[in-house]
């Protein structure tokens, strides 16, 4: 093996998995080009790369869903030309996907042993529930679960559901667990739990491949980082060289100063634009919330998932019912009975779930962009296609949406470009307040930077921007002020001088922020 | 015209040619006139159904509505002796109210369309039977309504006026569905109602409007059917008509999930269904097999359409791979 960075002591242990010269082409694209890597028992590999770098293809090959064109996959000393799904599972490779594959209507135990339930004797083949519970208990203990085996999966948080997936992986005696973007939808505290679980797996000599866009998490948990770029190995970093800048450099082939403040406002913020007073939401109907967003600022909205941020955003956008309280825009009280009311007043939402609520995947770029403002693209109630295309073309070039034409179905675009379409439809309508819920989730670094730039440009044009984000670097790097929510209430608002990961985290769990002097060293 | 519609048109012509070859009476003016009359009646019904299906909904009560409103219409003009234009307006208004109630239950009270309209199917049929005391609604001997009869059951230049009515309605509804803001909203809601709502569309109102359109067109066709049969026994009149309408839409390329289908498609679907009915009669197939023939053709049609889609996708992939391989040595 030609890994110069592998110490002699480590290479003495036989790798559990090694890939050698793996190449995979799809019609028109080379997805993987002579890629090699290896994973040793108990090793945590951080696998990073921009979207389209070849990570998904690599996962498909390891899962046995697709075969490489050339190259060798050696699992546990046995060489294969390609794996089948059965061979992959049989050799102890388990996946935990970003989109979880759980049956929400079943309980934890039923999910973990789905299709492999212990049966009672007799012709009826009834499930032996007590034995099932016995089998599940130790698995849950190993992942540090704080929920019971008969809890319905629907009642669990996202992190807890991921633990169920990991327990499922352990139940098939997994020797390699591949976590695909596991933290992208997790809040800070739950991410910690997941990272703990990874350490526990490592302690049992189970290997982990950890795929993430959140580089600081990779930094914390990985023993070695493998960077993919354009289907090729861009480089590997040994433990002592793993740092944010090195990874980014390898990922994009140059240095990007993402850690610094992404954008700063050109001028002081204006007066209050959107003002919520004693607003109560379905998540915490007993807790009234006050929140002000000013013209020309980006207000970061941090907090744990489930703290009620998304629900508040949905109330401000008129999608959810408001349980009391009032909302004013520039001093005028709003009705907000529906999203249509919010849109009419210039309050727009870029929702959390792009594919389900942000855009219509089956419609073209132009049709998506004109949809909220269709009457303006119509004469006598008849849609003018040329007006639609004109608007869409303008937005396409302004935002740099990469697509063959504005007639392209949005379902075929990358995540970043889809998000730009969501933004484009609102930018075409002169927003007064723009609410963005996790605007860069699942989007690669290049597109992220563009979206930050757009948000800043909006704020500089006097728009009040409210950005919900669970990505700490993003919240601190982009916001002008940060509001933190804890269990349905605003636990604090940080001005720029008080920005620090620690302060945000303390507020998110309901503690007081540290005084300004003490923070200096912590950041 | 989409490729799908074109395929359906070709199928209609081929079936027509085959039937003609076996029994030339197919092309007799009297047969064509009768068939196009039925196409007119069922076409109006099916367009209404199409507007509901495009939103991802379904309207199962249309057959019963045809029975109830047809009964009421004949009762209004024959027994209660209302002026027929007034009765006409009343029936259309009743159709709109039925649609509005269905739409309201579905969008405001969040009941499932299948459940709401299934209950409608039972309720309206029962009411119609009760209204006539399970008898028959019909005209007394010598009762005539020349203008009304001309407009509904008459002919212009040999073409049934019901068919002409269908053409006019189809043109108007084509513009509404394929060119108007409302039509775009319907498609958007059918594709993804949540996303449409997040784009600021008042989806509830739009869906409700679709049910009202369906109710109005069903009421209109109820009048046409009433004037065509001239006597109605509510126990059987209009039975299964909702299924004719749904079948026409499905044959015409509509997806029951919503968001897919064209107005030309549903018209062609209606034409094919009536052609099949005619075929059963003309070819001497026992009329008891009527439904079986229809069901079989719809099944084959949907199957061919779906398999064709799979085949085309595979072909495209093979072609792309071949191009890729051909280009590979250059690397």
C-alpha cells in the first residue's frame, strides 16, 4: 500500500476494507476514477468532498447497489470485482443514511429486527415479543439510547432515530458503519451524542466512515480524512494534519477562508421591520415569544432542533395557526391567516425542506419562479409564457443558476441550484422580510458562499433577513445579531461582540452567556 | 397535442378502421350521429371529473348527481311547470352547491375526497329514489319543449347539438386548464399541494373551485341525459357514470395522483370508450360483455403506456452508454 502517512505500527494491522483502482463511469460522466483507500478495524475515516465529487457513487459500490467498471474491493482479506447487496451486508458493512429508512409507525424493537424477528414455536409464526425486547436492550445500551425499545419511532427525535439505525447496524454484527451526512439535520446537542456513539463504535473495533459537510465535526472525530475531488483521491490527512483549512484546500483545490466572517453589513441596520409580540405556536402554546427583525440586518436564529424555531417561522409565514399574540410589519398589524397573506405583505419563507415545500420538482425553473406571482405574469388571467421566461432568465443570470435553460425541470438540478430557484422566486418579488430555514443544508461549499452573498445583498438593500440555522459556523459567520431559542422561548440575543460558539450553545441549553471578557480566550 | 394524445388518436382511428372493415354500418351517418351524441353527453361529464382528478382528488358521486338533478329537472318542468330556462339555472346552481359542499368538506374539514364523494354517491341516489317514491320521472303525453329539445337532443346540419355543446365547453375548458392562472394553480396543487401552499397559493379555494366546476358540468350533463332519455327511474339512471368519467380521464393520460393529464386526452378517452360501446353493438358481441371489453381495453391501454415509458427510458440509457463507450478510446 502506498499511503505515505500511515505509520508502520498501524499498517501492521490488516485493513478491514480496501479499495484499489476503483473506476466507475455513468453515461457521460466518470464518477470515480482510479480511487483507492483503505479502512482498518476501529478506524474512523472522515470522508469529505463537494457534492458531485463521487461520494454517493462510492457508497453505492460499497453497498453493493452498483458494480465498479474496474478495480478491486477487498473485504476482510477476500478480493471482489464488485459487491452485491447480500455480500455487502454479509461482510458486515452497514449504512446509516441521511434520509432515515425507518418505519415511523412501528416501535424501536420492530424496526431494529425488521424481517428478522424472533418467532414463537408453532405454525402461526407469531413474533416472540419478550425475546425481541431482550435482544434489543443490549444494542440500545451500546448506542447510549435514552429511549425504550417499545417507543414508537415517530415519537423519537432525529438523533434518536439515527441511534435506532446504528443499533440496527450493530444488530447485524456490523464491522464497518458508514454514516452518510448524519449530522446535517441535527442540532448541536444531539450532534454531540452522535459523536459519542461514534467513539463507542471505535472502542469496539468497529470501523466508521463518517461523511459530512460539517468539517469541524470531522475534525473532532476522524482518525484519518480522505478527500474526494472529481472522482479522484485528492489526498488523505493523518490525524495530526486534520484541520479545517487543509480539508477545504483539498476539497476545492485552493484555500477558502470560510472560517472568517463571511459577510459584514455595509451600514447600520434600520428600524424594526417585523415584530412578533407574545406570539404562541403549536410547539409551545403556553410560551409567548417576542422577536424583532430590523431592516438591513441578518438575524441569526439558533437553537436546538425542537426548540420551536421552525414553528415560529411557519407562524410568521402564515402556514401554521397562531395561538395568540400579534405580528406587525413596519408598525402595521398583519392578519397572516395563510401563506398567501404573508406573501402579499412581502414576507417570504425559504423552507427547511426544499424538495417537499420549497419547489415543485416536476415544474420547470421558470414555472417555479413565476408561481407565487403568477397574476403579474398574466394578461386577463391568461399566463404569458414570454413574461415568465423573461423573469426567469433575469433571475437565472443574477443568481448564477446552472441549468441548460429556464425550461429545465427543477428536479434534475443539484441541491444548490434548487435552493437558488427557491430564492429566485422570492427575489423576483421585492421581499420586505426574508425568512430562511436552514438555507444551506446539504449544499456544497461553493454554492453556500453564493447564498451567503445573496443574503447579505438582500440585507444591504434594506430587507430584514431572519436565518434559522443549526450550523454554528454559519450562524456566527453570517449573522449581524443572533437570537437563540430554548424550549419555545428566546433565551437571549447576542450582539456581534458576544458572538462565540460557547455563548450560543449556553443560550441554546438555557444557560446565561459568559461575560464578554471571559469569552475572548474561548473563541 | 402531446405524444400520448396522438397515440390515443391513432388507436381510435385504428379501432374505427377495423370495425368498419368488419361492419361498414359503423360509418353510417345515423350511427356516427348517435355515437357523437353519447360522446357529447359523457364528454361534458368527464371534463368535470378531469378537473377534480388533476388536483389529486376524485368525484364518485357524479352518477347519482346525474340521477338526482335529472329527476329534479324533469320534475321542475313537467310537473311543477317552471319555465325551462329557470329550471335550467336552478339545476346548474344545485350542481354548483353540491360541488361547493364537497369542496368545503374536503379542503376545510380535511375529509378525504374518496370518502366525501362516496357518501354523496349513496346520499343523492337515495334522495332521488325517495323524491319519486321509487317511481319514474317523465313527461306527460304531448308535453313539448321545442327550444329545449332542440338545444339538447336536436341536430344542426346532422351534428347532434350535444356534441357541439361539448366542443364549445372543451375549447373554453382547454383555455382554462392549459392557459389560465387558475389552470396552472390546479397543476401545481396536483403535483405538490404543500409546495403550492408555500408559494402563497390559496390552495383550498382552488381545489374547491375544481369541485364546483365538476358540479356545474355534471349538472349540465344531467340535463342533457334527462332530455336524451326523457324518462328517469332514479334507481338505475346514471349508474356507473362516475366510472365512465374516471375511465375516460385515465385513458386520456390522467394520473389519479394528480398533476397530470390534458383536456384533449380526456376528450379522446371519452371518444374511445364510446367507440368501444359501439363496437360491442356492431360486432354482435353479447352486450353483457360490455363492461368486460371496456375494462380490458383500459387495462391494456394503461399497461402499454407504462411499458412504453420503461422501454423508452431503457433505450435512452443504452444509447447514452453506447455514445460514452464510443467516445472512451479518445481519452
